[in-house]
C-alpha cells in the first residue's frame, strides 16, 4: 500500500485522516514493524496491522483522535495477552497520528517520494505532539537498529517489488496478473499480439506489445522472475532458451507438461544450452500439490510458487 498517497487522497476528499503504524515489536505479534493502516474520517480504512482485538482497539483510538480538532500523535504499547483477548504473547508499540488539510504540503512531498520508490525517513516526536520526518539519502549508519525511542526512530516506506516478466496474455496470463495484483511484484506483461491485453490492468502491471518478445529478456533486471505462457510453443521455447542463458535470473517457469519440458530440453541441447542451464527450467509451473487446471487455480499456484522463490532468494 502506498501510505502517503492514501493519506493525501483522504485529506483531499475528507479533510481529515489518521495513520496507525507498528513501530516496535517484542516477541510474537500478528504483524511486523512497518505494518500500517490509513483511516479516513467516516469513510473506512486501508491496510491492516494484524486484525483481532489489537486492530479493533487501535481503530477506536484513531477514530477518537480524528474527533479532536488539533492533529496529534501518540505512542502506545499493547501487551498481546489475555487482557487484550489475544494470545500472541508479545507486545506491539503503535504510533497513531492524525492529519488535516494544513498538512497537505508535507504529505504531498512524502507521497511523491513514495511514488519514486522505497525510502527511509528519520522521524521524531516534537514537543507539540507531532511527528517530523526527514527523508534520508541513505539509511543511517546503524541501519536504524538502535532501540526505538520517540526522540529518534527510522521508518521505511514503500515496498521493494520484485520484477516479473510475464509472456503471454491468454486466459492463464490474465489470471496470473490478477493473482499478482495485490502482491509485492512489478509485472511487465509481454505479448506479440496487439489486441490481447484488457482495457484496464492492475497498478503494478505494465503492458508491452512487441514483435520480438525474446529481446525483453536482455533488459530484464538481475533477479527477475520469468513466466512463459504464450500462444506458441516455438515462441515459448525461444524465450525460455534466452532466459536460461542468463544465470542471474531468479526463476524461469514455462507452462506445460513434463512432455513439453522433455521436448524443450532436447531442442535446448541442440542450441548449445548446458545441462545445468536446462535444469533451472521449472516446467510444469505451479506447486505440484495443486492439481486443478482452471486458469484461476493455476494462477494461485504460480503466485505461491513465486512467493516461495522470492523468500528463498533472500536466504
């Protein structure tokens, strides 16, 4: 979620907004530091800090804060035990802030920074009970690892989105785009046909119509995840071969069966690909435990597979 864009839109439409941030976690907790919710005055909310009684109580505090004319910020520690009706056993410190239209200039700066990509801010509580944020060019020397305090803490905004190259805009391709729409991926959706893309695509998707889809592999960033499901087996093979020649790609998946994989492997050897390169190809795609063939089922399985690949890359 783009936090500052949501707050900017809320102020422009409703004149008031609140932000709940998890700023410290000890022990077991529903969400991590950086989980956030944006609350619109009398108009619902976006995001989650983990649900349950913790979220219910923090929403009540935020709603009350929005009823107070002067915007303020407050810190509160929530023990996640029987008194709160949660059994996590840890504790969560939340920061609850309210904003009004007088804050729009600063909010727009933060929204613009967030739109440009993830950023780090050095934040502190003022004597007036407001949070002041300074955008940093780079993380502080300690990486923000020092103990949390209101006098000085580090916040990260924006998600690092892994690049996905999705070749093919057929039924499964469309389902995959929808499955990835709410996940931290940036999708480059590629097809050689001009009339195959839908009129509207999710915000994390860019469509590319090209007569040479294979060339997209050349400019893919290191670590990119590649999914191949075009309308043509020869084109599938050509794209897969190009992708496997790049050892720095994070995942190369080809839709199809074990038979299709065997045929590709035979052709790949003739093209000079090594057995080590061929072994990197994932075909069939999706988790093997999920057997359904409906596009939505395949898409859910593939999305889970990409999430697993992303986590393994971090290890």
